[in-house]
C-alpha cells in the first residue's frame, strides 16, 4: 500500500476516532446539564453503533482470469511478500469473498456450503445464522497458514447435472449452445457459496470491506450479488484485461452487474482497471510505441463502455506485486498501480467521509445545536438576573417586591407556553396517526402475500413478470403516499416550533425535520433493478421456482427492508419531534423555580444581595462554558479547527462581544 493511500486511511480512521470521542463527550455533557432523556440517549447509541458497523465497501468486479484477486493482493497485501489470496493460474475465486475486520471476533475464515442454495434464505440472512457456515480460525501472524486457509476459497466439486439443476446453477447444466446436458453428466461447481474473512489489517481496521467477486456465470447464479451487495459498495473497480480487450462476457458484467454505477450522474465511485498491460511490453518496440498502444487501448475501452478516458487506468497488478516484493521502484512505477491507489486516497475515502457527515451526523448536529441553544437561553436568563440585581438598590424587602413582579411575568410566560405545547401535541399526534396508517408494514406485507400467491398460481413467464410489475407499482404508490404524509407532518411541526418560539419568547430552536428522500431514491433504484430482472434473459431461461425464489430473496426482501427502516426512523422521529421544546419548557420551569428560591433567601435575609449576585455570576460562567463545549464538539465532529476556550468568572460576566450565539438554522455538514 502506498504512503499516500495509507495516510488517507489513517486520517479517515483518526477522524472517526475523534468523532466517536465527541459523541461520547456530548452524552456526558447532556448528563451534566440534565438535558439527557431516554429517547435522545437511544438515538446517540444508534449513531455510535452505526458508526462502529459502518463500512466503506470496495468491490472488485470482472470476468474470470482478469486479475481481480491479484490486484487486491498488490494494493492491500503486498506487505506479506506473497500472494496472500489465491490468484495464480488455475486458482481463481469461485465464490464472492468479503474481507473485513470485526473487533469483536478473533480472525476467521467462514465458508457457506453451496448446498444452502436449496433453502429459501438470502446471503444476508445466512450472515446472521452463522451455524450454517464452516468456521476456520486464522493465524494472521503467519502468512503461510493464512495462504493455506485461503486456498479453500477456490475449492470445487463434481456433481451430476441433475444435482446442479436442483441447486439452480444454470451455467453448469448447459453446454456452450445453451442446451441442457444429460442429467447424469458430471459437472464442476464451486464448493462454497460465499466466503467471509475477518483479520487484522490497517485498512480493514479503519472500516474498509473488500468484496472480491467471481465471474459472470457466478454473478448470474447469485442475483443477490448484483441486486443487493454491489449496489451497497461506495466504489467499484471493474477489472478488464489488456490482452483481450472488452469481451462479450465483460460487457455482460458491465451491463448487468454494474447498472447502479452506470446510472449515477457522477462516476466518482467507478474505476476501470485495464489490467495486464505487461503483455503489451514488447521488447522489440521502443517505450513511446508501447505507450501509444496502451493509450489506444484505454481510448477504445472508454469508447466501448461510454465513459471518460480518465476513468480507465492501465495497470499491471502482477508486476506491481512483484515490484513491492522485490522493492523495485522502477518496476512499480511502470506498473502504474499508484494511479489506482491515488484515486482511492483522494476521491473514494474523502467521499465516504462526506457521506457520513451529510447523513448520519446531520441529525446529531441538529440535536447538539438545539441543546446548546437551551443552555444559551439559560445563560441569557441568568445574565439578565445579574443585570437586574446590579440595577436594584435599597432594602431587601423592596428588592424582593420588584423581583417578584418580574418572576410573576416569567411564571405567566411558562404557563402560556405550557398551554401552547399541550395544544400542539394534540395536533401533532393526529397528524402522526394519519401518517402511520399510510406507512403501515401490514399494508406492505399484504402486498407481498398477494404477489406470492399470484406468482405461484402463474404457469407462464409473462404471468410471473406481470406479478413482479404489480408488486413494485404498488410499493411505489405506498412510498409516494408516505412521502406526502411526511411532508405534511414536517410542515405542521415546523409551524409548531415557530409559534412556540414567538409566543414564549424563548431561544428559537430548530424543528427536527424528517425525510425519506434516500428511501424513495433507493426504492426507485430497486424498481429499476426489478424491471431489468423482469426483462432479462436469465428470468426467461431459468426454472420458474428459482425465478420466484430469487425474486423474493433479493428484490422483495430489499423492498421490505427499506420499508422497515423507513418505519423505524419515522417512529423514532415521532417520539423525538417535540422533545427539544419539552426540554426547553422544563428548563425554563426549573429556572423560574430557582428564582423563587433565590427570592425566598433574600426575603429571609439568609443571603446578601452581593452574595446572591456572586453566585448567579458563577452560574452564568458555568452556562457560558457549557455552550462553548458543544461548539468545540461540533467543530471536532466536522473536522474543523476548534476555536474558543473555557473562561473564568470575570471574563464571562459582562463582555457581550464574547457572548455565544444561537444557531437557528439547521446546517448540513459539508
């Protein structure tokens, strides 16, 4: 791995570490300020868990013998000075392989037997049922033992065509002309359906998952790869071979497996690696001629795939690995592997950080800003008391009368705000009840059930395809209705926050908005995938029972999962939508109670005006510093320089230029 790539990975890891520290610090801050509540604590816990399990998925896709695994070895595992993953001639990846790091488990290799295809579970479901997997402990201190374990990924077995047919391995049961082989003919099939590899590696430990996929036929056998696993990848390296150019099977993968990436407006997450350029290093030609041939190959590849030439990187994975093993800088430069590593370092990893900031951390920042503004309101209230005490002169009895009038005003303000809140809660509940009827999981499950019955009752392929269309048309209708219902709820909550702020006179808070835009986009993509699946030759050629099984395992399960997450997020939003206002109201009530207690002490002459003023000033300093602490956490979270420090009493007492500012607009982290 290059220093540039390693440095980028380490910076990303350091940012994540600081981020987790800031979130934990915010949770402690909430406890100290007594602003913590169960729903918010649960939300913070969910964010921390999401960060812990969030992965930057980098998929290597291509036909057999294009050098995908060799490319992985050369980029990530050259420090072992060996081919850690099997990639020599005759030893190629036969099943999709996930390489990752799980800090809660010891290093392992898990292999899912191909026979599990007879069951109705998806690969995602099998990952939760690990008792079905063959488990092998890994000794990641020994490259030899790891190589020995990884060699099992390439295992194959001989079965009859009849057995292969039962397993749904259509590519194995037909000859080159597409005709079914004799049922008793022996054919070679993969022993494993998927491999999971967990071990220590500096890149994997920072949240990277590497997905090594098999060729076109295997991708066809496991539609879940194309329809679910690959679309989740942040980046894909599509590997071609310079000695063959773009073949028909390469185009098959490009058109079928990488549809999601081709549909994106920007192709930042897509790298085309034109591998094996060393086959063009003709010793009878000078370097300029060789460079022209390689440039022509890149241009032809870009034209064929209809992409920008800059996305096509000519590389020699084998020579890059050899160069790193032998510390041959000249050969490494010639291999051009650094060009791919540079893209990973400067585009893919920063893009992942940006995605996290714009999604996961946006809600967290809104929480921080609202809680900060509640404390800011307390600071201003206490500072106002300091000014009032300084302006008042006379005996304690006279001061008490004057302060009592001001406190009565605050008490009435609280009562009015409480009434507004009670009225608002009723209206919001009515709106949420209507929304919950729209996004009911029961409604989707009824659609799933009716689709299953229609497909099972259909004897023709067109009938199956029509049932698929009806299902996704129905899903789209539900999603559109849900989007409209959420927009109405958002408008209502926003108006509640505006009214509450205007009538209470408290520090203005931001309404926690909710959007299912991402889920709507995911559903649209899934709908497109379903259309492609419906119209593909694979659906027409495959036995109906496997078409139905694949449809429900991949597409329907994904649709339900998207809908389930949408429901869960909507439910969480409903529980917390008015929480900031309730906290603000509670905080103001506590402040009024404290003021009444202060008046009592003054009237009973238990505390002098000077002592009272000194104590209130200390409280103001405390609130001031609490506001600055949150500002520092937000800056750290966004990767910005932290400005401002805690202040001592006199510095915060009267210097208005230093007074923290409220944030009334919800900012999206960039």
